[in-house]
C-alpha cells in the first residue's frame, strides 16, 4: 500500500469519490490517527460516507506506538529476565545470563511495524472510503482544515466538511524543574528507544506509567529511584492495594521517596544531580537519566481551535458534553484529547459514540461506570467500578472485604501469592459496586469482574458462579463469599 502523503484535494478524492455534498470534500474529517480516530472513521465508512483521517506523527496513535503495546513487550522481557532471581520451584534450575537492550528495541520496532500494517494500513485497504493523510491539520474555520503535509516539498492545502471529530490524543506533561535544561529528561517515548541501561534512573511520578517503568528497569538491572509528592503510590487506586504494591516494589529494590519534591537539577563534571526535598531533609542524588512520568496534557496546540469555536481547559483538553459534542455544534471529540479516560479501549468506545452522535444524531451518552483498567506491574493492579472513596462521596452505604490472594488455590500452586482483592458492595442489596485486584494475571480476571458489574451482580451472584478450576479468577468468588463466610472453612470450589 502506498503510505505517501496525499498531495491535493483532487487526488484524495479519486477514485470513487465525488464532491457533490454541498461542495464539501468530505462528509467527515477526523484529526488524529489512533484508536479513537479509526473507530470513528470505520463507523462512517460503513455508512458509505467519505472520510478523511489526518495524522501528523505516525499511524496507530499512542497505544500502539508509544504506550500499551511496546511497554508490555518490554515488561514481559523484564519478567523473563528477572524470573531466575525469583524462582520458587525447587528442582528447577534456571540462570540469568545477559540482556541486550539494543536487540530488544530493534525487535520491538519490528513488532510495531507489523502491527501498524495489520491493524491500520490493512484496515485502510479494506475501507476505500477512508482517505489517510500524513500531515498536520489545523482549523481555518468550523468548516475548513488546512493540511500541512509531512513531506515538506508539498504545499499546504485546504479541505472542507460540515462535520469534524478531534482525536489528536495527549502528550506528556513536563514539570518546569529548575536546572532541567542542563540535565535533560526522557518521556516514555524516548525511554523505549534507549540503547543502554542507565545505572541510575530517576523517575518523577508514582502512578501507572511510572510504576510500570520503575519495575521494568529495576528488573533489567538499573537502580531506580521514584519521587512523588503524595504519601503513597498509585494514588487513584485503593490504599490497601497501593501499600501492598509499594511493599513489593521496595522488596525488589526500587527506592521510593514519597512526600518528596525535586527542587533542583544540575550537572557537574559530566554527572547529573538532583536535590530532593524529603520529609527527612534535602537529599542529593546522582543519576544518569530522568524519566518524566507526571501525567499528560491535551494535544491541542496548533489546531487553531479558537477559529472553529472549540473550547479547551487549562490543560489543553477539549471540553465536551456527555455526548462528546464540543462547544461547536458540528465538531465532536474522542480519546485522550477530552481528558476523561486514558485507555485505548475507551478511546475506541468514544470514537464510535462521537461518530454516531455527530452523523446519526443518536444522542448516545458515555458511561464509564464499569470500565476496567490495569497497571501492568507484577503482580498486575486492576480495577473496575467504584472505589471506596467514591462510594463514600456518593453517600452510598456499603460493606467491603479485603481478601488475600494467598487464599486462592491457583496462586499457591504457581507461587503467585502476593496481592489482594478488594470488593465493595451496597449494604442493603449486596449489589457489587467495585472490584479492585492486585494479583498475577489480574488484567484477565478484571474483564470477568467488569462484565459482572455491567450485569449488576450481587455478592450472592458472584458466589454462585461456576467457573474453571483452578484459576486466579476464582478469587472473585472467594472474595464475595468472604463477606459472610469464613473462607478457611470452604473446601475447593465450595
């Protein structure tokens, strides 16, 4: 397939395109080329509409190129490399030998190229009504977008439509720390292209991305120091679970400086230093690389949203209502750019809702109440539904149970006994409101829990489920039963 940028409006409208719709070039123009964008584009193309997708970086968006896929590739490599040091099987001898970061990066890039072809370029071949343009799109009005091609030898041009979807994603939020110009920093994007292992990696941040990279690099052999303002890691997760994960990371050798702030960075004699204000006073640390993992901001700069009448918040996220309509009636937005939920699954979900509401006036509303998410540490931290804090703020009377993973027979059989399951249920009805898991393979178990939540399962329903034995998912049933029964008195599959 020809992946070269399209040169002119006439060229992108051939073959099989006409320009009869009130003089506009397209029925729908989408800014962005990731999951939300393609979900919207496919929805429109299946209705035989003319669609244009504009991407100024690389097809596939954050998840495929800079987020979910490459990071999980490295996380699994780190687990395999680390496993010999944590082998609990007597009678099985395995040795840790060596790691080649350059080869890992090379193989990762081959994987991503294959997935871009399979999941995006092949999709374009299957939908000839979708035209993909490599370039930067920016609004000239609420009905016209100027395209600045990636190929600088090509001239900018304008395309028009009556309907638009903004799906330009997010970018790393960078803290303005004094001296950062002298020491430099990395985001996850640069770190996944690194060709050496830093002896000391300093990480600013203590949430999902920071946690994944901290454990990964520690297992590869780097000394890792995490710095966070809060008193605990994974601040958006249940406190019992975040404390348990903190203990696990500390046991693996990750240094955690909580209630701490990097006050100053500087370079001296080709070495980098950080002055960190901790609860015990100022600590000076020498480091090799700094990973900035402090969240994201909306990738809305340069879109000329004011010319289209589209409003953003102070972090650059596009403001939308619960139908994903922006402040301009003919422009909707989906994915990271709206700042609601930073998961590829919800981006695709939002993309379809935005397209449906914009093109078919279906007035669908977003619902994130049972959306599951996972932080891919080892063990994995997964969650769906309400946290205890959210239930408390909503004025809901609830019961809770915190269940040790070590009670799950499968966990004992495979020596994966670290972790907890926390479940929250309405006191009067037993309706399960939230499930939160720190356990081996919890990214799979939480899918099951999410379906249960969507179908309004009670604790009794959880406890009656007949599943496969032995599995880690049995923990859902056991945790639900622990509200009313002593699990020490339950036999297998009881």
